[in-house]
């Protein structure tokens, strides 16, 4: 194969391979990381969401893959903390908006609009939706947890 044909075939292969990643079960950034995996939480350090300060942008130097998705961390310590117990730091519903899941949709989760309830991280698409969630947060979380198993593997375009 000529190098240009090989490069083209590789690019097409990588582009098509994103479909193998858990059929829209995770809210990931378009494109791939250097490992070939999609990026979760828009590159924000998930551990930083729990420390009470503003969320920190992760660095590709501190990269961990979990369930086919890469996560970036602000420090080696944060990376090790995550690796010891990923489930404790991952956002619920694959990082999709909890209110969106409540209504049966997969909307982008934004770390600027987040809530931690019973040690679980919930993300929301924007300030207006976050305010709507706060009106009845317990019901939203309960119904979202009931709804998620039925939509988790459904492609976004099919909802």
C-alpha cells in the first residue's frame, strides 16, 4: 500500500471505530485522544469535582482509560485516586445531563452545572435546566435512575 492510501485507510478506520465505543452510553468529546479513545467530561478532572473548588482542567499527561473512555486529571495524585475507585468519581448517566435523562433524552452534561448527592456526581446541560432540577431534585434523580437502563445503549439520534 502506498503511504497516502495507508494513511487514508487508517483515518477512515479510526473514524468508524468510534461506533464501537458503548453506543452513546458515555457523553464524550468529538474526536479521539492520542490513545484512540474518546475523551470523557470534556477533559475536566472528575476527581476535582469532589474537592469543593472549581473543576480543574485535566492534562493529557495524566490520562486513564475506563470502559473505553479516556479521562484527564490535573495531577498524578488525582489520577491515582480515580484509578483506585473509578465508580466513586464518574458522573452518573455516562456524563449526560441528569434532567435530560429524567425526560428520556441524552443532553450534554456541563461541569459548571453539577450537583453531588449521596456521593454521586450529576451534571446538567445549563443554568436554566439546573434551576428546574433544583425545584424537585429528589424526583429528578429517582426517575432518571429508573429511566437510564432503558436509554443507556440507545443512540442519541433515536431518542
